[in-house]
C-alpha cells in the first residue's frame, strides 16, 4: 500500500458521536486525499490537501473536516456522525509527476448505528 | 451527466479470453487517465495510466486512449481467474484531483 497506513481499520460508533480517522504516509508525498466508497457511487472525494495546513473541499465535504499539521499525517473528522456516513473511507497520496497518479491506503470501514 | 461513466457489468469472460472494459468521460480538458483494480474488500491498486492518444501496453494489460471521442479502454489479454475484480476508471483534469467511474466488475470463469 505504498507506505500508507490508516487507523483504525474498523470502527463502529453511534449517531452523534465524533469520529477521527487517521492517514499516515512514509513517502513524503505532497498531496493527500480522503475518499468514501459506497455501492453504486464509486469513489467520491471528501477533502484533499496540497501541503501542510493547506486543504480544500471535495464533492462530498458536508459533515466532514480535515487537518494536516505534518506532511505525513492527514486527519478526517466527523464532528457528529450520522448513519449516512457509514462507508468505507480511503486515504490516497500523490506527488507532482507527469501522471499525478494516486496510491491508496488499506481503508477504514466505519459503521454508524 | 456523470463525469466518468463505465458499464457496471458484471463482465463475464472465459479463462484465456480478452476482457474489454470501456470508460467515457465528459470533460474535454482531461489530461491523464487511470485504471485501478480493486479486489473485494481491498483498496484500489493502480495498474495503468495513460496520457497520450493511442495504446500503452504493460504485460497482459493494454490501455487505449481516444481523446477526440472521449473514451479510454482497458484490454486484459489471456484473462486469468486472478483478474476477477472491479476495475475503476479515473480521469484527471489539469489539477491533482481524480474523478472516478463507478467501476466494472469482471469475472473470469475457469
């Protein structure tokens, strides 16, 4: 998984509780991304980062916030989890190459009851 | 209209045959194109990317790009049971974000 880890790998939580997912990379790549994957929707971008403290919204950012205080770590926070946020969350990284290809972490399966 | 469209499948092919997957995209400004393979319960794995019109071959995989017609395809030659997976097409505009199709599920039957 290209030097990318995600924690936790599985989490079950209750509606209304805060949840933080962590993505850690050892590749020193500039760009980091959070996606969610749901049946029938493919991968959808939640937020991304183009450097330390530099982040921007993706197509499904409502209800999510992110932070990147170090190059290697990108945190995704659900301030108050809802059942619609039950999903598999993937982190990805990329660098400034010709193709800008992205490499994915192992994923976190989140269930909100 | 979705930015990236793929046939959801499932696409069933016999072992040893060629599997052909297609992907169309809506934005003519798209610069580079990717194929990812995703096994059930696993993360997407990059298998090919292409940014010039024409064909690009890597082992049993060939990516074909036609920017005028706005499609990109993936051919898997000599399909093996281990090729059974979902294949995701992704398109990159002139920035660092990707748009993904919903994926095509391929089943290779022995």
